[in-house]
């Protein structure tokens, strides 16, 4: 093998190794960057958050620091689309405080006039923390959700035990890249007929269905009657057949006996 061929093979192997290393570094960078991009405070509904309805949501708070723990979380609610009811679920090791603010325009709900609405919920560590590499979910019951909005922006503030404060308050602009500290957004789905995920069928729609169901029951009953009648007829025919056979046997026996008597 010539020296030039050896040099060519060595160069090819070195180039392949460099390409592999570069690909690995690029992949690692993508993974790390994607992990960072998704590690922010968010709001996640349990099921659907329907316009005009009620919903249970989780405020998901990940800890982004390697040398500090989260000890306080504050979530703010928009007063331009006020919520009359915001109830936090008790979380062991955390103290929840609900703050209400007076509304410039009273809210009508279930025939009652409401002059104030929840503007903020604050969770403070009381024997617990969100440590590095961990996250915590803070459940909330919300209602009544607005009917004239497609989403609710819930701006959040996260405080660490080293006094660092991260403000998740930047709103996403259409067509722009995701901001560095995006505010949690609760998407609202279209309202159903009864605000409970399904509408009751109308009388005109239910009548044909009821008629079809009745006809189905009648057909089944008729089929059962026909089957019973057929079974009865079959049983009667079998009994009559057996009786005929017995009568025939008796007649033959009688004839034989009569013949013997005459011969005697």
C-alpha cells in the first residue's frame, strides 16, 4: 500500500471524526437550549377551560437555578376580565393568600352584583421549597371564565431564597419569537350549549330516536314470539310422532297375538 493511500484514509477518518463531534455538539446545544426554553412558569388546565364556564388549572413552577430554591410564587389575574371566584387548593408546606381588588365596573354573576374580584394569589413557603431540578404545581379553581376573551394572561413572579426575583410578565406578540420570560397564558375553548361540555338533544331530535327504539323493542318481541311458537309446534309434532309410533307398535303386537289365538 502506498503512502498516499494511507494518508488519504487517515484524512478521511479524521474528517469523519470531526463531523461526528460537530454533530454531537450541535445536538447537545439544541437539547440544552430547548430545555431552557420550556423551563418557565406556565398554567395548565385539567380538561378544558371553556368560555363562560368553570375550570381547575395547575400553575406549574419549575426551579431554574442550581444553587437556589423557590420560596415564593405570585400569580396576578387581569381585572379587565375579572374572575369572581379563585380558590387555591391547600398544598402541604405552602401558605396561600388570596388578594381581591375593587372593580371599576361591577360584575353581574348569577343575579348578584360583585364589586370586587381576585387580583392576585400568593404562595409562600411554609416548611417546604422548590429545590434545584424540581417543580411544584399549585392547583386553582377558577370561575366564571369570561365569554368575550380567547385567553387569560396570568403574570407571575418567582422568588428564590437568595433574594433573586424572576418576573414572568412578558406577553407573546403575534409573529414574534417567544420572549425570555413569557407570562403564563390560559387558552379558553369555545362554549358548549350548556357550559358543561355538551348540549341536551332537542325534543324533535329525540322523538324519532324514541320511535326507532320502540320499533326495535317491538321487533325483538315479535321475533321472540315467533321463536316460541316455532319451538312449541316442533315439540307438539315430536310428541305426536312418538304417540303414532307407540300406537303402531301396539297394533302390530295385537295382530300377532290375534293370529296366534286363531292358529291355536
